[in-house]
C-alpha cells in the first residue's frame, strides 16, 4: 500500500493481498489502479478495516477492483489462487486500455 502509493511513478498498478492499508493511503491521490484481495476470514488484519478503506478510496474515484475472498485465511492463502488470477486479468485489461 505505502510503497505503491508513495511511488506511483514507478508502478503501473498494485495488488495488495492480505495487507492492512495504513490510514494515510486514503489521503493519497491514486493515479494507478489497485486490485485489493483480502479474506473475510483474515485472522491478522480485520476484513472490515480493509473494506472500509477500499470503500473510502472508491468514493474518491480511485480505480479499484475489490476482491473479497470467501476461502483461505491470512496464513492459509490457498483459496486466493482464483482471485489472484482474476486480479491479474483485470490489471492486464487496464494496462491494455491505457496503451
């Protein structure tokens, strides 16, 4: 979240997976797309906190693909595989549209 947000000129997009966004990311002007993947069962970073930040960023107009995961946890991410594939496909479409 922070590295991508602070150095957007270095990235075409970011895909935070099971990552707690720090509060300051809401105040950043997002110019790159984000695909956020997070488990509803994450035992390390509460789902509701991540979802709240995603909703705030969506409200500001940030380009976000929000992929809540119904299977897998923070420490057992095997259920994330199809979501990572979907995130990759979405990001690839975004990059094609940008060029």
